[in-house]
């Protein structure tokens, strides 16, 4: 199969259209704020435009976007600026109470569990693909996914038993 490269402004716009929701959802899941998610979103697509990477196929392109989004979010959390800021309260645009409750419960999970849950359920990646993107061992991802589900089950049970 022929590698796919950047092919002009029309192609860039198409790639942004195809991957924008995925990148933004992952950025938001990793940061928890729309402001930081917006920053990451811009950074990821700016890198795409500047680097003009060549991909073997669309799965390779998707993995690249996920990996760059994860790496940019790690860089954001490690920055001196982020360590000295206080988050603002935000109202999030969820449609149902269940969506709001699920978001609140997911935010209580440790980041390593939150990201595997997001990649598995929202981005439809297999545990092997998640391991590759996050640079973890396959069995580590499976364990984290199992533990995340168990924690989420406990959190949701507590929420509805009250």
C-alpha cells in the first residue's frame, strides 16, 4: 500500500474534519477543562501541519493523532505554568443527567485508568492498540482496564445507593 502524505490545504481540512472530534474528546478526557482541551487540540493539529507526517494507512494516522495528543497532555501537566494554576469551575454541555454523572465519576478515576477507559470505549481501540499508543505492556493495559471498570462500578453503585 502506498504511504499517504499531506496533500495540500483540502487534504489538511479533511484530516482535521475526520480527526477533530477524536482529538478533542481525548484532550478533554485527559485535561478535564475545555480551555486546556482547546490548547491541546490546536497544538496537535499545528504539529500535524508543520511536520507533514507520512502514514502507511488510516490506522497509522489515527494512532499518530492519539499518541501526539497523549504526549502533548503529558507535557502540559508537567509545565511549570500548569503546576501553579488553579482550575476554574466549568459547566459542561452534557445532554442527560446520566452523562453528567458518568463524567463526574470518570473524573474521580486516576488518570491512568481514565485514559484507558476513554481509548477503549470512546475511541474503540483494542487493548493491543492502547498499549502501543501509551507505550505500555499489553497486560498492563488489560489490568488497568479491569481495575478502572471495578472502580467505576463501585463509584456508580455509591452514587445510586445514596
